[in-house]
C-alpha cells in the first residue's frame, strides 16, 4: 500500500532548490520550482549518476556528468546521452510539510 512520507517543512525549502532523500533503498530527489514540487528517482538513466548533483532549469533537471536532461513532471528523457526515462513520484504539501508518496 502506498503512503506519504514527510520530507521537510515547506518553509525551509526555497524555490529553485532540491533535496536528495533515501527511503529504504530508494534514492529520490525532491525539487521546488516556484510553487511546484516534483520528485524523481535520484539517478540519471545514462550512467546512474545522482541527478541531485545536477542543475535545474525551467521544468527540467540536467545531469552534471554528461548533460542529459529530464522533464520534472514526467521523468521523460529530453536530451542525449540519456534515452530512458526516470521514475517520478507523487509529491504534495500537507500541513506545511512536503510529502512524497512511496510504495
């Protein structure tokens, strides 16, 4: 059964920043851009490099190793050398807390 787990307080999570978290064996990067929250698996599908070491652009994240880009909403690979998508997670704000849904 899927459940939401608290990651951090929203007021400590500035826009344009990201946080990497680990829930069990899952490594997840949580991103805030403006009022939007996103969560993706924290690995580039090209070389398994942490996306949380990368760079944020409007609506996407770029891997620091080779520049592969992924859509924040869908996890779709947008630029080579990556061609496989990354998993996304449902993320929400609840009572001032950022929460990620995990299995």
